[in-house]
C-alpha cells in the first residue's frame, strides 16, 4: 500500500515518483497560498536537470497568483535544463490556462500517470 506523503504546507505536498519531483497544489491557490508555496517551489525547481510535475488535481480555486507560480516554475526548470509537466483536468482552470496562453507553454496532461509517461524533450525552448 502506497503511503501518502506529508504536506509541506497546507497548500503543497511534494513527493518523488519515477524520477520526477511531484508538486501537488491543494485547496485555494491565491496570493496567500502562493506566498506559502513559493519558497518550496523555488527549492524544488532550482536543481539542475530537474524533472518536475505540477499537479493541480487537488485545487479548489486558482487565481493569477497560481498562474505566476506555474510560469516561475517553468522558467526556473527550463533555465536549468530540466523538464516540467503540468497535470490539470478541471474545466475552469483549463479555460484560464488557455485564455492566458499558459497552456501553450505548459500543455496540461489529464492525469499524473499521463504526466509521468511524457518523454523527455530532445530540445528545450
């Protein structure tokens, strides 16, 4: 039986799975939650060649503070020659990602399993 990892904060749980660091965002991701998540996100995305999955499956609300976290994570990981994959299946959040254009930079996968199966890109933007 797989044991659930303990949350780092009320809004973030981090665990390793199949060579990836999985960052599970939880609850309402607003300005206060983003401030709580940011130091942990920076630590996990600051490693060279990190393979990061950001899982939005546990969120109830997601505003522009959450979008900034996603963009920051993507930038930090790519600067260090890593890979970042997004998991999101919530229709309203997907709509926000499409409207803002972030879905083009971080194409969302419907499940964690699908994200973990993504091949490592041969070239990075």
